[in-house]
C-alpha cells in the first residue's frame, strides 16, 4: 500500500455540484473511486476504469449493506471515506412556522443518520486497509455553528460535528483520522452569482468578497486526506469568513 493509485476512496453524494469536483480531483490523481449515489456519474468522466458507481440510497441501511458486500467482494477494503450527501428541505426555509413534520424526519435521516449509517457499515472495510492513517471526512455546514435558519438541517449538521467528537478517540485506536468540514455558501460551478438575490444576500458576510468554489472544497478534502496527516477530531470551517462576519 502507500501508493495512492492503490487507494480506494468511497464517496457519497458524488453526483452533487460539490461532489463532482471531489470525485474529479481524486480520479485525476489516480485513486480508485467508488461513488454511492442515486444518480450515475460515470458518463461524465468518460467511464474511466478507476471509477465505480453503486446505485445507493444512503438513507437506507439495507442499501448501504448491499453496497458494503459489493465493495468487500471486489476490493476487500476502503482507505478513505468521504461522506457528502445532504440537502435542506424546501419547507424549512421559513423556519419552524413552515417546516413540515415529515420534512424534519427526512432532513435528519439524510443530513445526519446517513453519515452515521455509512461509518457504522463501512468501518470494517476501513479497518482492513493497510494505510497507516486512514480517514473519514464528513461534510457539515456553518449552519451548525451560526444562525442561518433551516432548523432541521442545522440540527443535523450540528449532530455530525457532535458525532465526530464522540468517536474521535475510538477511531484513533483504529488508526483512522476523522474530521468534519463546515461549508459556507458554495455556488455550483454553473450557477450565476451576480445580480442574484440569494448570493447578493450572503456576499455581504464574506471577508474575501468571493464565494468558496467546489474546487476549493475538493482541494481541502484532498489535502486533509493526503497532506494534513496530523489532523483529527477537528471541524475545518471553509466559508471565506462568512460565519465570523455574520
């Protein structure tokens, strides 16, 4: 082991605007990448040999178990897990007055439970890796640390951070580093941010007056996996100062 071309990277949410940049970064560096998502992403990359897609609803443990069996049979191990799946519910934009009870459940299941399910189910594969410092990277949000509304989404994202801190010692005993990355507002690559009411509203809280880009997220995750090998138990805030200025 040790050659990153041998490394198996497991990514959930790889079909999202940020997820695609993360998948692309690891593919270009020669890693073997497995994407668990409801949408197939392989065609976007010319169906390279080092990319595998397993259709999976990450909110359903039974589907994650099936993915686990496929990965175990083909690879036998996973070196790094990057858990990115998540989205806020439309009904919670207006806060507690508008959020639907069923959307509270849906949000917690996708934005929190799915991350715990993934770690629980794939942990054995991580333990079988020969990498000295395996990693789990969980994507959270500055909603976990600042007031941006979205009550269920924010509660779930704060839960990810709490989960990471609860298991950091346990993971360390297994030679696994675990961290969270709290993202600020990140436009998708094809989104126009100028003269856009949503982005204009959030731009005033940016110290650098420009938004974090999906590529920036990919760079941070890649660095955390391969370069920042002494970091574990940390919440890395990637938001251009957005949560400080608000």
